[in-house]
């Protein structure tokens, strides 16, 4: 109750991308299996999550349009955090969102500089900003008072793409039923998998232009598979 009241008082707005997305947006997660979307070229925008930037180099993309990074990846000593910093060392993103950073901005900049991760612009995403993104897409409030209500940064990136004009959002490397991460072999359990599945299903049911590039995810989730035919159809509708 208190959190929802503070949210209403503060009236946060979802973050705005520097310009509206003009082509399909690919949200790249860190699940062990990911697939380059059919027809991928410079018409596509790319958003990465945590250490998934290690994947897109194979696609010929060095710098994503935006990156969502969980605060713990900057200084944390967990297996995942250490490997995220390792794969991101020396890389760059255009716009970096750090989610729920609890310390000063100066400390964050120092932490990022410690593994030489470079950004053109740095922004913070707090709890209320995430709530605004959820409400902006789902039409209702999620106060995230327990783990069963929390959703992943991959879903946060999907919300961001939809709120910033994406006519198609293609997820890859986002599989709530999987475990493990592409950048290590620890095979750690995926957090918030149940909530993510519910949100993805709701987005499909409500007709949002959400697709997956991963055939396995399409077969088990109900998400439509992104194909060359899908790209052609979307291009024709936008003329």
C-alpha cells in the first residue's frame, strides 16, 4: 500500500529512447541458446541485457542501441557478476540503463570504469521507473512486493521497446524454461521465470507485436517465430 501510494505521488514516467524506434527491435538475453533473427540487417535495433552483448559480435554488431544492466553486475562477486564483467570488458553501448543502483552516481561510474565498459549515455532505472514501464504496457500496477511478482531485466527491455514505438519486438536468448547463461557454465537457475512466462503470455494475448527468433522457445511458449515472411509482412504494412 505504501509503495503504491509513493508511486502515485511521484508520478514517474517510463524512460524515453533518444529517438523512436524505426525498425524491428531485437532484445537479446543471456540464455544459453540464442539465434540471429531472420533478415537481420541495419534496419534492426538491438537491446542487450547484462552480459548478452557477447552474442551480438557474431552478428556483426559491436555497439547495441541500449543495454539494461542489473546493479549487482557492476561490483558483485557472484559467479554471474564476475563473468558479466569479463565478457563486457572493453566494450561499449550507446545508452546504458543500470537497474536499481543503490549507491552514488560517482561510485557507479568508477565501477563501470574498473572493467572499462564505455557508454555514450548513462541512466538509472529505479523501482518506480520499472513500475511505470509495467503499467505503461500492461495497463495495471505491479508493486513487486515479493519474488513472485518480480520480472527480469529481459522483460524490462521488452517493455522499453514497446513503449518507444517498436512495431515488432523479437526476443532471443530469453527462455524462462532454461537454466544457465551463455557466458558461463555454472548452469544457474533463471530468476523470475514464472512471472516472465505469465507476462509473455499476456503480451501475446493482448496482441502486442512480440516474436521470438528461437525455434525451441516458439514451440513451447506460444510466441510466434520471427521469419523472413514476418519481416516482409511488417515492411509492407509500414509503407
